[in-house]
């Protein structure tokens, strides 16, 4: 059945996307079913997206932009749609992360979000969130697009060795996740180090944190945890920068870290495909 429910385009980014999709479709003289046939989906799906009942995917948006000749208009709106799916408290950090020139992160329990595979992210986000899980996963994958820029930020990641052994989503998911980490070995703008158990007491015992650096704006520290917080306080930045320097010194080299990741991938998750 054709869905003709009217929307207020100003109600949300998702409603704006739906209204624009309908406007472009009608200007092209196509029904929902005809557009669906062109982009290989059902007319019902087109109707659900036009009425903000379903979140559009990046693949759908790219196909529709091409089919309707919109010069990427819907893809630009999609970015706003996916940002709106992030928790309100996380959006300021995501905005700063997208503008950062340097990203330094220490992770005590999980792979950093920018380096998570989709399956790993779904397992992490699905622990306590079920109603909007697919929307949250899509938003996390969208954040990772900053790594595909022609000039991506310098990304330096230090992972506790515990991250490699904490089985998230099952052995198969973990094997693919560790393989994904290894895929960054040849990227000159990305460095992954592992802080080994042998390091004992270390400067990251207080928990995971990120440092963002910019060309002109003040640096920012983002503390993760049950009550995440972001600050540009100079003393806090100095303290965290010192902690990070100690963590870099205590961690395995990039080469030895890659060897450890590969060894854990084969020994612990090796029989998975």
C-alpha cells in the first residue's frame, strides 16, 4: 500500500530526509514502487523511509541519489540523520572527533569505536540497547568515515592486552575484529600498540580516555565510563598527556603489538572463519 502520511520536515533530521526523498521522487514523476524497482527494494520500504518509520542506509541513499539525480543531496542529509541517532550526551564529542587532527586513545576493555567492525559494534551496543540497535550501529559506522578521508586524522591507539581476550560477540566476531586491527599496520596515519599484562600497574588504571588535538582550537580530553566528560582544562590536558606518554612507553612496539594480536587471533580464535 502506498504510504501518504504527511510529515513536518522540521520535526527531525529523519523527517527532513523523508520529506526530501518524497519531493525528489515526485519531481521525477515516480511512484514509490517505481523508485523501489529502480534501486532494487520494495515500494513499501521507500514509503517507510519517506514517512520516517525506517532509517535509510548509506547504500540505499547512494542508489536513490543516483536514480533521482540529486547530486548527493540525500547523502548529505543522511549524515545529519545518523548523527541524530547518537545519544545526546555523546554528540558533542562525536562532533569534535570529526574535526580533530590527532586522536590519541587508551582503551582498557574494548576496541576503540573508530576501529570496531560492524559485528563487534553490534555486540557491544546490544548489551543494554535493543530498541534502536541498528540505528546506533549505523551511526557508529558513519563515525568511521573520517578514516576514509584523503587526509584522515592521525590515530594512535593503545589497547590493554585484556581487550584481545575479552570475547565480544563470539570467537568468529573476535577473529574478524583482530584481523581488522591488523589491517591498519600499513596505514602511515594509524598506530596500534598493546599494553601487555606484564606491564603490571600502569598509568591507565583509572580507565579509558581520549585526547583530541586540533590545528587551531584547544586540545580536549574525553573520559569514558559511566559518567563520560569532556574538558579543555590545561592542567587536565597536561596530566593526561603525561599519562599517555607513560602508556606509550610501557606498551609493546607497533611491530610487537601486531605479532601479539596475530598470535592471539590464531591461538584463541584460530578455528573460526
